[in-house]
C-alpha cells in the first residue's frame, strides 16, 4: 500500500474511539456519567443502525426457529455486525431441540363444514396418519374441565379462556394438552393467547408432563374458539378433524452470541444486556425478539464509541432457543453463573413506547426488602436521565426468561418495560413483521438500554452490594 494512503488510515484508526479509547483510564464521577449519557442519548436518537439491522434481519434472514439454517445465519450475521464495531465476540455452543411444524390443517365437520386457521403449538407431537377426528368438548377454565372430566375421553378438548394476563392465560397453552391427556382426550386446542384478535392464530410452546401420553395440540383463533363455545353452550356438539405434521428431530448445535467491552477498573464485575436471537417459525420475529436484539447490539456499539471503556465489563448476550427450550439461558448460566454479575438486563417485549424498567430482585428473609429499597434508590439517578424519553418507570415484576436463571440466583434483573398494547395482538403470529415497528420508538429504546447499561457499568456503587446472596 502506498505510504500516502497508509498514514491517513493509521490516523483514522487512532482517532476511532472504539480502538483508541481503551487506553485512557481514570476515576469515575457523576459528571462523567452525565456527559456520557448525553452523548449516548444524542447518538441513539439520531442513528438508524438498529433499524437497518432489523430490516436486514427480518427481510434477508427472516424467522429463525431453533434447528433451522436461518437461526444460524442470524447468529453469524450478529457476530459479524458486532465485530465490525470493534467489540470482542465469542460464539458459545448450545444444544437446542429441532422441532419441525410440518403441514397443518383443522377442519370443522359439524354443524357446518369449513377450514379453521390454526397454528400447532410449539413442540407438539403430530397427529396419527389421517388426523385426529372427534367431537369437541369446550371448557372455559381448569375448574370446568374437572367438572366435565368424564366427557373428555375420546374427545378434542378446547380451552376457550379469556386473556387476563399473559402469565395467567398462557398456562392453558403450556399445560392444557397434558391435563386433557390425563382424562383420555385425543387432542387439545387452545384459544390463542391474546387480548385482541383479527382472526390470527398464535403459536407458542407447550410442555408435556412426564407421566401422561403426549397428545397433539394447536391454537385456534379467538373468533373460532368463541364460535365453538357458543355452539356448545346451545347444546350443539362441534365435530372437528385436526391434522398436524409436526416432528421432533432430537437436538442440534446452536450458539449464544456473547460480546463484551472489558471493564477498565473492575473487569470481573459484569453487566449483561440480553435478548433472544431465535424466534418462532411464523412472521419475521420482528418484535419477538428481533427488536430486542438490535437494541442491545446498538447499545453496546454506542458505548464502544465513548472515549473510554466503562469501569465494569459490559456484555451483550444474544441467547439462542428462548422460545422452545430456554437452552441458551441455561447454557449461559452454566458457563458464567459463577461470575460476579452486577445486573442482568433484558429486552423481550417488542419496541413500543419505553416506560422504564421492571425490576426483579430475589432472595429470602428480611434482607430482601432492604436490598430492594437500596436498588430502587440506586436506580433513581438513571430514571432521571430517562425523563426526556418518558421512561422513568420502575416497577417490581418479572424481568425476562433468558436472564431467569441468573435472577433466580439473586442477580438484580431488569426487564425493559414497554407499552405492550401493540405487542400481544401479533405475538407469535404471522403478523409479527417489521412494518409493526416504529423506527422512532426503536431509537428511544436503544437510548434507554444504552444509558441504563452504561450507568450500571460505570457508577461507583452497585444495585446489590456484595453481589448475589
Ligand atoms: Zn421473546
């Protein structure tokens, strides 16, 4: 290379904060955190990198269920994007299930004949050749199932349960098949878990109990579940044929993407920012959880562009296999659980208006209340920095699935809290596509993530002094 080209390149490399900044060190101070926060806010709100990454992920890679080539493409792509920003990245092997949906069809045979849009539940077994054909027993609760236990044998049980909260309602999706199987049912159907519907079925994982035979299970639309319920209430027993081509193919290899900026003073103390890189095999996995992934990727890139590394290590983890196994979350915990995690952040409920954080700090005995109070007090300066974004909230609640194993061990968990009005109606459906994401909201979420993670990694104290109990 000619010298006259080489010299400007060298100058450019040295001027690049991501490359040069690590050499400068110095004590932290509230002023330093304020200055950095202003810079992070400004850059987050004017950068389109997160949005362009999401466009690429959705339109060029698409949905990415465990065991698919598209998931592994997404993992390789994310690694490359982070490395381009000068962040150190490792791929950590994780064994994940390979479940394949196959062809699916549900046909209402009586009192009228028509096809019903369905999605088999994730991890369901397939139906026997020719499908499962039976009368439908409709119930609205576990109690009603128990009361009608004798009618379940040889039938398809439909749970038509109205949405209350996700946590409460999702129990019918995860356990409904096994509860119905105990009573001799041949298949199970659930009303899609959503507060609103435009005739879209919602998938999601089920979990079979060990002690009962697995029976096939699928989600109906809210509208169709209500139709069958109305018929049943009027003494008309619907008859239905369910055909599910689902197959289990054991375990295959995947990876967690682990990227970090090593801390300048306390590298052994770690702040994690997490999301999941896998998705269901429908839609584009745009809000669940493509959005969360591009948020944390952009947040660490913005922090890498500051003139110095934060005091503590800042680590991004793109977890694999959240949707149908949580193998990534468990593998990360198995590999890193003994490290000193100062906090674990997660973004996994879309990209709506950010509201603040859901904090999950666990433990036993009297000390927990004091620990929570102290953590709240230490979050206060961060909340103040998020005022302009409308994200000053801090409520005590579940923080996220992938960081769950860390949080269960006492690491303070923080789940990015959103307005989820637009989230549930497209959750786990073909409609989870990028056109539902507002680029301006995505930028705000990046700002919340970057400022919070940076401050937790830079500030003098920690949310839980002394670490997890
Ligand atoms: Zn998710």
